[in-house]
C-alpha cells in the first residue's frame, strides 16, 4: 500500500515584515546597530539604554556584546545649555537641594555633599535612586550611583528647556502699589517665583490716654448708642423701682429705670447721670480699669453683644465673687445693664 508523506516546500512564499524589536512598530527608520538580526528604531534603543543607565546594557548589546551608539545624541541631538541642574536629595524625611555637575568629579563632589549634609560616616557606603524626567517627558527612576551621569544629563536637559521657555516668555510688569498703601515685607519665599508670604503683625494696643471716669462712661454709652438701644432690665421680684426716665447728656441718651422711655428736662440730666453711674457700681468700676481694652473691643462692634463682654474671664470671676455695694432693694429694681 502506498502512503503519501507530507513534504516541505523549499520555496519561500514571502518575507516577514521587518519591525522594531522594542515597540514592534514598522513605521519610521529602522536600523541594526549591532550584529543581531533584529531591527530597531534609534530613539527606542536610546530610551531603552537610558532605562539601563549604570549597567552594561547602557553601552553594549546584551546578546552580541557589540558596542551601541551613544543614547544622548539620539534623545537630544543639540547639546544642552551650560546649566547646572539642582537635585533634591531626601533621606529619613529630610530633603536638601544640591546643585550638581556631570562627570566623575561632579559625582565625587555629590557623594561628599550627601555625606556632610546627612552625617553619613566615611566608612559607611550608601546608594541612591534618581527619579527624573527623560527628554521624551516620561518620568523614569534610575537605580544606583552608577546612573549619576544619566540622571544629571536628564536634569541638565530639563533645566535648559525651562531656561529657554523662561527667556521666550514676555516680561511681566510689576503692579505698583498705591502710595498710601505700604507694601508688605516678604518673610519667606517659596521655590516658585513670586510666591512670597507677606508678614502680618498683630494690632498694637491703643496708646490713647485713659480719660476720666465720667468722660469714659459717657464715651462708653455713646459707642453703644451706634448699634443697639441700651436698656436696664428689671428683676421679676417686688420692691420699689426708680422712676422711669431718660436723659440726654452731650448727645448721649442714658436709659435706666424700668425701661420706659419718658423724656426728662435737660437740667436733670446730671442728676440721672450720677444715678446711672451709681447703679452701674462694681461692674462699671472694673471696666474703667480696662478702658483702653474696652474701647478697642467696641471698634467695630457686633450687632448683638453678650452682657459681660469687655472683661477677661479672670476679672469676671472676681467681679461675681465680690458682694454688691448697693442695697438689695435697689439691686432688684435695676438688676443688670445690658449692652
């Protein structure tokens, strides 16, 4: 019995399409920089070499050991401007900015700076990992001090690009402050240009002389008249009350008694004013000791106020612990001065 065997044809039907062994793309110029049979884009090979910075694969093929072209000329055909880049070195939560230079001397100076800034003994070896931006714009991380040259080269390219962009940017005219407004002083400046922090100072205490007791009380009443009507609230208990009246003294209306707003003659204003001062008693005497602070508190005043607002907490406690210096009957008729 005759059996048919499959035969292999030696005829080459078609050739495989050549593509880049890194990106598998067929567009663009392909080259074979080494003795390997695979083609590659020069820019793809340069990026791959940059990723292998500090290793043997950066300069030679890992398969045939042939020398590879310099990746710097492929990623950045024009040499960067002579700009010394700045690196941020972080260790143990501490970050320090260091200006670096390429080459073996720059790396030796970099190692010495790191030892001095972070107090690393000379007999202790350390390694670094560099996180930088490639010329293509991708963020890459290079491991080991052997990749120092590649990291500084990428940093130099980025610094040159920023300097070129800054030179092309039109200069901005600084806005001049008005003559009447003082320009704030800068206490601290961030890395970003123009982000200065203005110094602020707390308002100084008032240096105005303390007025006499009568004038201080009149000024005190006049300030309250601007935002709220002043009343003397009576207690609910029995007892005789002072007759309801109001007096005008120097443009200031003093309300007292049971809250009614009956008008009184001008000649009786001094008498009612003295009565109001006596009823104000210890609470007002404590305010007179702190007249300057009291005036500063009321400029500007709020629409409403708590009854005891001008005195510090310790003075309020001392005031409440002291016995009243006026009769109990009068205390009931004129219980509290609400401002």
